[in-house]
C-alpha cells in the first residue's frame, strides 16, 4: 500500500512533461473507471478524476506524503494547462469536503482566481470562501478580480463575483462590499439584484455598523417588482431590521399579490413576515365573532381566551363602539395565501397554516386541517414537525381536526416518536362522542411490542379518563385489568396512571387499592412501587387492615429499595403513625432508624424531619400539633394535561415552537393591537402604480410571461385591495371550459397510451361508447359471482347511494359519457345504463322517476310506496312520510330488504308489550297553547331506515279550533345524527288526537335531538332525548353465541357491578320485566336459573349489547354488561341498576 | 450596549453547515456556508443516534448548547444540518429532502458511493443551491444548466476539448416567471406521458373490517415537448379530488374555477400533482387476508396460517403481492409451507417476507406452518401485524380518470399517454 502515493507523486511531473498524452490516457482511464487495473495505476494516480484517490487514508506515512501531495498540487496549479489546474482544484475541493485542511495551498490557489476556465474559477471561489477568513492578507489579492467581475457584461459572472466578494469574511473590504451591493441593487438584471439582496445579511453580520446604509438598500429592493427579488429581500429584511415594519407598508399589497409567483423558499419567508406584520396592523378578527353572538360580556369572556382579561375588556368596549370590519388588506392576505395550501412544499403549506391559525377568523381556520393532514403522508421528519403543530392546534381548535380523527390512527410500523405524537393528537381530540372509538384504538395499542409506546398509550387512557367523566370508571376497570399483564413495564405504567385516577374519587375504589397493595410483592419498577405506597399511605383509612401489613413488608426490604421507594416508605410510615399509631408505632420507629443511616442524604434529612414532626417530644415545637394536617391534608387531584398546552404563544411552525423554548433570533408574535393603526399607510401614490400598470407594461407581461395571463386580475396591484369580484375568469378561462366541455376523448382502461386525433368524429365515439355500455353489464353475469367488483353496474349503484349527493364522484368508472359535466346529462346517462341491467328493470318504475319532480308528484309517489312498505304499524295513513328527494333511494333499499326485515318486526312485539311503553312529554298543552304532544319509543324497527330509532309522537289538540300544518323545521343535530321527519299533518281538528312516527338516528349517543315543531301559527322548540335503553334493538342469540360474543367483549368492554335487588324483585320474571322495560333487549335462553341473559344491538351501528344478571342466594346480584361502546355500556349499567334496585 | 445587541443579532442565517453521515456513523462530507463549524458538533447527533436504536427514531431536531441540528434520514444517509437561530424546521427539512432528490436526479441514486464518486459536483451543487444559508436555486432544470450532470461521454469530451461541466451563462429559467422550464427545448419525438399512481393506505382489523382507509395519489409526468407548450389536463371526475397539491407550474386559479390542470410543464420527469382521498370516502380494498397466528403457552412454538384473496379488484389482476410480518423478538425460526411464491424469514431482523407474486383467484395463496420460539421466554403478547404490498396495473382504485390533454402554444402534435397503477401504501392488517 505504500506504492500509490509514491507513484502519484511522480505522476504530475510526468504529466507536465508531456501533458497531452497524459491527458488522453487520463480521459480513457476515467471512462473505464471501473476496470482500473494495477497496471494503469501510475497514470491514474496522477490524473484520474476520482478525487479521493490522491489521499487514501490507508496509505501510510501521512505526514510525509501529505507534504508531497500538496507539493504536486501546487505544481499542477502553477502549470499553464487548465485541465491540470482543474484536476488539482477538484482534488483540493474533495479534501475540503472531507474536512481536511488545505489552507497551506492558499497562495497557489488564489493565483488562479482570474483563470479563464469557468469551472476552475468556480472551484477557486469555493476554496476562497472557505479559507479567506483565515488568510485575510492573501485574500486581498483576489479582490481586484472580483471588482473586475462586477463590471462584466455577463450577468452570471457579475452575480457570482458579488456572491464571492460578499462571502469572503474579511473586514477590511467592507467599504468595497458596500459599494458593490449598492451598485448591484440597481443592476438591470434581476438575478444580480437578487444576489445583492443575499449579500446584505452577509455584510451585516460582518459589520453591523453598516446597518443604516443597508436598510436603505433594503428599502430600495423592497420596492422591486420582480418575483425573483422579493423572497431574498424579505429574507434580508428579516435578518437586518425585522422591527422596521414601516418599510413594509408601501410594499404590503405588492407582496401579497406577487406571493403566488415567488419561488417556494421566498414564499415561506414572506408569509412568516406578513404574519407578524398583520398582527401589528390589523384587528383581531375573532373579537367580533363573540360580540355577534350578542350574549353580553360574560359570553365574551368565555369564548375568547387568547388575550388576558384587561385587554379583552378594553378591546370589547372598543369594538362595541366601532363594530369590527375586516380590513380589506387583511382579507387580501388571507385570500392570496390560501391557494398556497396546495403547494408541494411542506414548508409553504405549514407557513400558510400558521398564518391562518394566527390571523384568520375562527370560522375560516378549518381549511388548513385538510392540507396538514395531507402532509402527514410525507417523509417522517415532515410528519414529526406537522404533528407537533397539529397537537398544539388541537388544543385550541379541536373541532378542526375531528373529521380527520382516523388519519391519526397509528400503524405498528410508524417510528416511536411519530406514534407518541399521534397519540397526543388522538387524546386531544377525544370527546364524549368519539371516546369509545378512540378507546378501542388505544386498546389495540396497548398490545404493541413497542414498550415506550405502550406506556404512552396507558397515559393517554389516563388522560382521557380524567377529561371525560363518563368513561372514567370504564378506563379504570380497563387499567386495573392491565395490572395482571405479564409485562412489568405495562403494569408499572398502569399503576402510576391508576394512582392519578384514584385520587379523583378514592372512596369508591378501596378494592382497587387493596388489589394494588397485593401487587407490591411482584412489581419491581421503582416508580410503580412508590406510587402504590403513596396510594396506600394516602388512603390508609380505606384499607385499615392492609396498610400496616404493607409497611411491615416494606420495613423488611427497606435497605434494598430504590431511593424514591424509600422516601415513600417513610411517608407511609408517617401517615400510618398519625392514623393508627397503636399498630405501627414500632414499625415507624424502625423505618426511621433505618433511614437515619441511609447513604442518601435526602432520605436521612427526610427521616430526621419527619421524626421531629410526628413523634411528640418535649423539644418539638408547635408544628407537631399540625402534623396531621400537614400529612393528611386533602390533596387536589392532579390534572393530566397535554404537554402542548400553551405552546401556541410561539408562532406555529417555528423552531421555538417545536422545542418549546425560545431559539435565538426568534421574533415574538405580537399581540393584536387594540385599535387598528392607520390603514392608509399602505396606500400608494397613484402615479407610481399607474406607471407599473400602464397598458404597455401589462401587454409586455402578457407576451413575455404567459404564466401571468390568467391571474391578471389579481396581479395588478391597484385592483387587488378592494375588488374581489373580477378575479380570474377572463376570456381565456371561459374558452378553456368550453374546450374541456366538448371534449369526449377518454383513455379507456385497457389502453396504455393513445395518440390523440382531434378531428375524430365525436358522434362516432359516443355510439361506440354506448355499445360498450351495453355490452359491459353482461359480462359480469358470465364471470363468477363471487367477485363483487365485476358486477360493475350494481356495485356502482351501491357506491352511488353511499355517496348520494356527491354524484360526480362516483360517475367515474366505465361510463365514459361523463365528460359532460353538468348534472342533468349525468342523470340521463345514469338512466341509460341503468335500464340495461336486469335488476334495474325491476326497479325501473320507481327509479325512473326523475329526481327533479314537482312536489305533488313526489307525494303521490311515496303514497304508492308506502303500500309496498312494511310499516303498516303506522297508525295513521296520513302519516305517510313526506319525502325529501333522497328518500326515494333508501326506501328502495328497504323494499328490497323487506323479506329480511319481517323477522325483526315480528319478534320484538312479543317481548315488549305495549303496556310497558313509557310516554314522555314533548310539549305540555299549556306551553303549547293547547297543543299537547307526547312521544314514546315504540320499539318497532323504523322501516324506511333500519338505523333509526322509531319515535311515536301523539299530537292532541285541546283547543276549540283547528290546528293546521303540523310539521318539523330546522333540526339542530349533533354531527352524524339524522332525522326522518313525519309527514306534515295538514289539519288536526279540535279535540282530536293523531299519532305519527318519525325516525331519528341518534348515532348511538344519548345526545338530544333538537328541532322545531311548527303549526301554522307558532313554532315550538322541542328536544327528544333517548334513554340509553332505547338505542338498541333486540338481537337473537343462542346460549353458545352469547358466550362466544361475550368472550370477545372482555376487558374494557365489560362493566360489571354488584347490586342488591329491590324488594319487589322476587323472582326471575320480575327481573326480566324490569330489564326489558329499561332497555330494548331480548332474552337469551340460559341453562342456569340463577342467571338472566339479554342481548341487543345498538340501532345505529349494530354493536352487540350483552347483559347478564346473576342472582345470588343472599339477595344480591351481579350485573354485567358487555358492549363495545363503553359509554353506552356504562350508562346502561346505571339504568338497569336503578330499575332493579327499586 | 447597542453594539452588543447588534452582535447578538448578527448570527442570523438559515443553514450554516451540512454534514453527511452514513449509517455506520462515518462523516463523509461536510460543507459550510459560513465560517467553519467543527465537526465535533455532530457528537450530539451521534449520541441521539445511539439512543434511538433505529435510525427512524432519531429526533429530527436536536438541541445542542450553541446550535440546533436538523437532520433527515434518507437512503441510509443522515443529512445533518447545523442551524444557529430560529428558522422554520420544515423549511430546513424540506430543503434537505430537495438536496437528496437533486442528488438522485443527477447521479441516478443518492448513496454514499455515488456522492463520494461525484464529490466535486456535489460540492458545486450545494454551492449553487444555498447562498449564505438561504436557498438560491433548487429547480433541477436550472441546476442542470449551471452544472451539467455527469455522464461518461461528457467526462471524456470535457477532458479532450477542455470544456467544462459548468454553464457559462445564467440559465434562462432563473429570470423568467417559469423558472422550472429551460428555453429552447427541442425533441424530434414530442411526447407526454402521465402516470396516475395511487396508493391505498389502510388499517384492517382482525376480522377484516376496515378501520381506516384512504388513497394517496400522484400524477407523475414525463414530458418531452419542444418549445413552450401550454398543457391542459382535464379529468372525467375532478370532483373526486378534494385535496390536492401541485407542482408550482400549475395555475391554481384555473383549478379552482374550472377543475382543470393548466400548466407549462418542466422539461423531463416531474411530479405534476399529488392528491389525497380521505377516509370519509369509500375506499375499495382490493384484497382480503385471512390469518391465524397463534403462539402457544407451552412448547415454545406457534402456528401461522395466512391466506390472501381478492376482494374489490375491479376485475383486474393483483400483482407483486408481498406480505411482510415483523415477528416478535422471541421467534427464532419459521418452518412454513407456501402454496404459491416463496417466503423468507430473517432471524436477525425478525422479518418474514412472503413474496406471492400474482394473485390467482381460483387458487388462493396460502402460507402455513409452525414457528419456533426461544425456549423459556414468555409467549408474545401481541400477534404481529401484516404489511401488504401489491400492485394493480391499469387501474386507479379511486376511479379517477384522465379525460383529455390539450396542448396550446405549439404547432406540432405530441404523442400522449396515460397509465394507471394502484399500489398498496401503508397497508396494514392487525391481528
């Protein structure tokens, strides 16, 4: 290995002698790089293009060969062959890249700064920038070359000369740099001006004294109208004088308008700067919102939490005087940044997102959620940053991300840090309605192999439990079950979380505390041991027998425990001494003695302190009396909150936000001003604008830069501020749509490519396509029936139903007709294809009905249908439901499914005798001015939509006059809930009553459905809140099925409770009656007479609900409910408990 | 005092230095845009790297006493950048990815070897891409005019004629409003190809129900057209796309008002747009998986039985089907029998890969057999989840269809083509 360096040292001499031949050889060797054989090595060593060859680290004698190698490099640099110089420079740059010191070559390199070969020159620049600072004197030799370069007619050379000149960090040339920058700032080439903008921060960091002059240059460049310069100059502004907001005023509108055409990186900088600017210049758009709700000052305080009280009050009064109107410039910024949410650059999207988060009215912030969720698909680093920001946003604006809940579900292949952030987001998003789905997700996470993640999941469950009271017990039960997990980390983490949860309501959970006390023998993780000990100590009164025993055990093992455990043992001892000194006096003394001689001074101190405090001696002072108060004071339960709380005082998307600490150079996001500064500062004198927007100028733009042509309306700065109307749809766009409309060309699925022929006869094509349509549906029949997708038409139909209103979406597949974009023709084509299939033919009489029919017709139609309908239990024929248009399709479904429905209709009637049905009042006859309304849950399936709960409503007219036009208006529902109104009751005669049935999909929640009940004269606000038992329908299971299903619903899905049966619950029969009265369940046959089992399904989602009541001889009973929906389960337990204990 | 204040604020700069570090922890390239920062700053990175175990788990932002390190991990290389002051982290991350993409574009792949082989070009590129830590030129079309990508032929020609790889004039794109396209492009065959590639991200639960599914689509374009063509791409069903992102060349306004994609394309390969069809819509799941993985309490063994079958394939064949299982640590070996394809269990990484190939709906592929576990170790708590990989040619699973492509501004007739592919993205079956 010693050979190559020696050879390589000899090579250049060789090269300089007959360089031409050497070059030829080197060329061929470079070409055949891979086949380098040792025979060539002497030539190669000298001139191969492979840079690292020259300094193989394996070659021995580094020092001497280094010396030599540099010698040969110098020689090459001194030669007059460009190619040799290039070779030498390449090797030098490679050295720099590897972090090797090449500074001793400086004199040899700097000579070549004026080299004609542009590549050599560039590499020399690279070298200079790297070493100039170290060798200032020598660097000065190069300056004149750059000065010459600054005058070069080639803009690239001018620009790069300025770049290098400004990158050489030699203080002595500051005046030269200043001059060069000033000159370049008025260069005719925008590229050179851009370089000048880049040079500003460089000079500023070299000599801050130049700030004032530089600001002048910045001011000048800010006025520049090219997109190329905009980003760079704002960057310079941010670095040199971020507080000179006044420089922006005049350029604000221009920046907003140019923004979309600025390069990506510039966009980020400009958006961040404009966010800050807007915070100083405009009013908080959300002030107004709360005032509009006109609910006085209190509501104002409640809804706005962004500012501190005083300011709010002031702002409120201020805003009251002058109602808030958004500054058109504020609007301009929001409008012009919005399209950038669609940028491919994650940084741009994030910048816009933070701008909206900090500046937009609350109602508009929602649009950023979609874009941010999209970013989550990007590289994991991007995901990491985005999730951090989403986590912060979810705390303030939970609703924004709720629809995207599932996008935050965790995959086992995600990196741990991503998992934990997603978990954070999920926890923040949890609320009463989605908690059961989230908890179900969490349950799968607990089983993960990634233990850090499991621990985080357990904590997340804990946080959900503290935040949402309804699931607290369920979570606690689930966590207690985790205590028997085999993995110690899981157990330990559960202990810690349970401890926190128990603190909220210790009285009810003494059995859990007992259970945990038993665990102390097995758990080794110190934190968990400490938690258990603390818990026992804190609640020793709930476990009076166990506590002293635990202390006894701990005293035995005291010396072997970890420090935190020891401290808790001392704590426990002290607390027990105070409550139960008889039993524990000696033990406490013993523990304290052990602690006194512990190695850790913390523990020694603690022991001494506690002894003084609790053991009364003559010396001990007044504190002794208060020992009990000190130790056994009620401690507030810990609030488990997100680590992302309050992070939003950092500008989102910033490094400081990510680290949750102020990074150097972070510009604080200012608070909104209380009153808006003068908006006229942004007005620009007309003459200047007219210059720029003069027709000639525009025309030029149009010719030169076709990209502008369609956004013309916006790019003219004068129009932008206040005219929103005349934006993009110029003549070009109109013609564009025409063209796309008439186009009927489509790539058929089979073709990989096609060369388009514009002249092709369209008619012909259409015919062809029709043929295709006709032949296609037949194919599936031939194909095997099991492959769902092949039965194209039917499937498509189903899909269409699913997306109902988004007709367009499903229009896709093989219907090539859809190039016509307007709805009507779509409808047509749909029908065409429909009539082809056999199934469709059956339905044809109904579905042929064009949806845009007159109201009268639709009514008639539905009347007909109700004959087909199976819901003949509906008491009054008048109640045939009035159909919204989309009702047609879904009732068709039920028609087809009629057969299967009959079973369920017949069965439940046998179980729920109507006598048991409880009537609820919807409208009292006094408040209803004579109209009394009652409702009950008829427990019949609601046939138009099996996912709805049927509510039977009885209207009674107690007045002396007719009531007309009884109907429902303006349902206000929780998300996901749906209502199917009853048909309007046209006349209700005096003294009569009528019953109708309506359907409500409660989405398996007990949230009330609010709506207005209208008569011809009045409107009444009413709401129907279902008892949890009415949210289910009976399900029929065999005993075996029941057991099997129950086995699947263990863990957190199981809730069991002990109860004592009420006096009247003497036999099985009463129990069955009570349970079925409480909940719409059916009884499951059971072998044992000690147990009653019931089963049902939730109406909306069909989750199984299993109830078991096991009676005991003692008169007690055990109630167990298994249900995937934990909220339902919990509530059901409560209801049944109450029913049974009466 | 004023002076001091100024001193404090002067250090502002976006990216100060860049270090490239390979998987083994060797630092093989460093580039500084300002004064040199000692490479010892990377020690903080190494520390974090060690702590993270997996390279994926290295935190993207690492805080050190004087600097911040923002890093990305790509193609087994860590790109570690040194930051001194506040800067949007995504800005840096996105830029670093752009650097990696440029390397890939120039050298065919972005690996340690290619970077080392092209050290000088890499350096020249980095010099052009960042000026004083602020991005200067990141469009590959501009860069390619400034610094020509290396080819063996060019190296030869350059050496003989003495011409260089570095452009002498300012790229035309740099000055225009369409920086992504260079002027004077000429082709004898004018062609424009578009690939609609959709990936299904899904989580299926044990019973095969979809917990979550969405579609991520991209349209990759390969446009080789002479002159300055202005293209308009329209879809049969544009309303399917409710969340899109575009290459900067696409005119947002036209999309917003007419739902057509109007653009002057960059020359060569680029990603025209990407879109996201979210969980709210119905997503067809092309395959189903029946699985049964059991670990026995005693005997330190387990059973595995996986069957894959077609579900909603729209009549197309499922190809390149691969099932990957990350087994628990205690699984020592697998003794399985595949009715189709081959399987391989790597006892070091604990990854079982079953390469099925084409899915035959008549004879469903099945993998069955026993797993042997480390004796004495407790049985794993959780069954490993299955990751599915697949490909369906000539189908965009969302149903998206390109309607037509029109060209304005040039006279010739281009050759046009659209291809559809559906793949599995992050497709996971929980067990």
